[in-house]
C-alpha cells in the first residue's frame, strides 16, 4: 500500500476518534497506531537493533 494512502487512512482514523471520542480517544488511537507501526516494522525487518542502528547512521 502506498505511504500516502496509509497516512490518509491514519489521519482519518485520528480525526474520527477526536471528533466522536474527544481528546482522550485521539491520543489512544495515536498511541495504538504507533505501537502497531512498530510491531509491523519489527515483524517485517527483523531485529529491533536494526531500527536503532539505522537511525544512528542517519545522524552522522
């Protein structure tokens, strides 16, 4: 799936949560979305160390 489409869907989910559930629901959906992204990244790419090593290489 295209990254723009995923961003669009995530933004719409946050908007609906904020509109119907208030700020608490907005934060909950955002946190659970971040956790889901992290689990998916680790499942696809393997070791968690790779994530942190990659981010350290970008800073240099």
